[in-house]
C-alpha cells in the first residue's frame, strides 16, 4: 500500500470513503496513535485520489452522476485488461480440468513430470533424463496445471488471482509470467526430487506469489503491494501443518509439501531482489 495522507483521528472521513469506493479507488484507512492514515492500493490512481481529496477538503460535493458512473469503467479498466496473464492461466487450468473429466488418465499421463504408462499390471514410470532427451520439455512445468478435485482447483485459482493480479497490475504481465514459470519449474523439480511422479497443482506457484507480494509490501511499501498479515500467517501455518503427522488422519496427508516449499523459496528470492531494487528509487 502507498501512504498518501495523515489526518487527525477526530475528522469524519465517511463522505471521503464513500466517494473513494464509488470511484473504485482501492484504499485503506488505519489508525496510528492520534492520527488516521490514508493508504492507496494502486499508485496509478494517485492523481485521481488527489483530485477527489482536494474536493473533499474544500467541502465540495463528491457525488458521481449516474452517467459518469456508467461510463467510467470501460474495457481498458476491466480485469481482462488489467491482468490478462492471470486470467489466461486460470482459464488454462479450468480447461485442463474440464478435459480431464472427459479423457481422464490420458491427460494426466501427458502432463506429469515424466511419462506414465501401464505395462501388464505394473505402472511404468519414465525417468526425467529420458523425458528431456526426447524433447518433452513442457513436462517440467505442466504438472502445475493439473488439479485433482474441485476444492483443489478453486482454492489454487483464488490465490492465483489475488496475488497474480497485484503483480501484473503493478509490474506488468512479463513479471508475473516469469515468476509463474520459474516457480512452477522449481516446485515441480523439488517434488520430483522426493521420488514422487504423480502430483500436480498451482499451489507451489501460489506460495511463490505469496512470498513475492509479501516481501514487496514489507520492504517496498510505496510499490503498492498489499497482503493482510493474517493471510500470510494462515498460509505459512497451513504449509507447516501439512508437513506434520497431524494432517494425514484428517485427510490432508497427500499434499505436495516440497512443491510448496520450493515455490515459496523462489517467491522470497525474487521478491527480495525486486524489493531491493524498488527501495533504491
């Protein structure tokens, strides 16, 4: 979040808050000692916020006409324009999930990190070296697009949208795509290193995005990134919990823990580098 203004706690800001939400300006008010602080979510809206703030300080009406409200948001301000890569990734995961419902194991065998097959009554598993030598390089990242249930899919897509949209809106599509590809590669290889072949999901990428956004928000607060501290605690706590013996009795033992950890490390590393650069400016 981007700090904009401090004002006394006893000032009534209800009209300003209402106008900010009506204008779709993402913001947050916090209280620090004897002052209340106005924070801006997207630095691109800084000038628009200042204009509204000036009108509020002058006591001018802040109501928006119905015609302006209807025309203010066009396709350039829509989520599709703001985060096309995030939407594309979500759409790809949904498409793979739908095709799995039709073709079943054929899709899984084509997207696991190494080829799977059945020889007689035995499951045949290829090696990573042979897989890469045969040119099946896509398998290094394709497991991230496999999901094995509705809840698995829904939660991963929610986090992908929440964190991915921030990165893409603030730093561009290439930055998001780079983090996704790098973390998918790292998390898949980390999980494969444990001897597991049948795994999938975008959760390793989600943990990378979490680590990146968290470090950017903490080390470069003017960058516009924001993540609730309790969400960070919950996601890290969940990752640790699934690594313990307490998870399996309640049905959460079959989790790609190494993929989560590998993705998180990638996110923290890239977030540290990016936030260090941002602090220089």
